[in-house]
């Protein structure tokens, strides 16, 4: 009886190995990078949410914004729309909370999420997309060039 059980376990293990042999360890598809610029200044809209003051952003407050996205020739090729809400007491210039947004770019949209401290620079996740970007994952960085000027955005996209 013991021998029969051992043979059965061996056959089960062999069947599992054969089933897994056809699996690939490839966890992602094609990759691409988009480098775009938020022009800054009065190019977009910025609206406070809740009871934000110069020195305080209580939990539940935050902001909504929309800004054009430009390519290296300063041609508008899309837009970024986002809402950020504080989850901890913080300063408006360094909101501690979460943001969700959408970057509309040539070929579709990228769904974006950010958590942590949101200030003059931010990094986050690409959590989906539409059109040419359906099923997209990846990361993005938005870095300030200083003084309320342009933001340089880099979208590192992985497609299925």
C-alpha cells in the first residue's frame, strides 16, 4: 500500500512538472517610454478641494487639476487630469495622500495612481490603459523644473 501511494505521488509530481513545462516565465510584453512636458504657468487648471489654507490641508481635502501634455517640439499631444486627496494632516505644498489620474495621449489613455507625499515631483504607477495602451502597467515620474515652471513627465509603459 505504501509503494502504491509513493508511485501515485511520483506520477502526480511528474504530471505537475509536465504541465508547468509549457508555461513561460515571461511576465511582460513590449515596453516603451513616453517623455512629455506639462507646460506649467496658466496652461491648465488647478482647483482646491475642501478646506485647504496656505498652511494646512486636513484629511479629506486636496485638489483637482488638468494640464496639457506637450512633446519635445512643444506641440500639445494630450492632457493629464487628476484628483488628489489628503489622508493625513499636511501642508498643501506636500500633500500626504493619494492621487488618481488619466493621461490622454496619442493612441489612448493611461490610468495613473500615486500614494505618499505629493509635491513638486511625484512618482507613481500605471495601472491600466485604453486603446493602444489596453492592459498597460508600468511607472511614471513627474519632475519639476523649478519655480512653477514645466514638469517633465516620463511614462515607462509595459504592454501585455
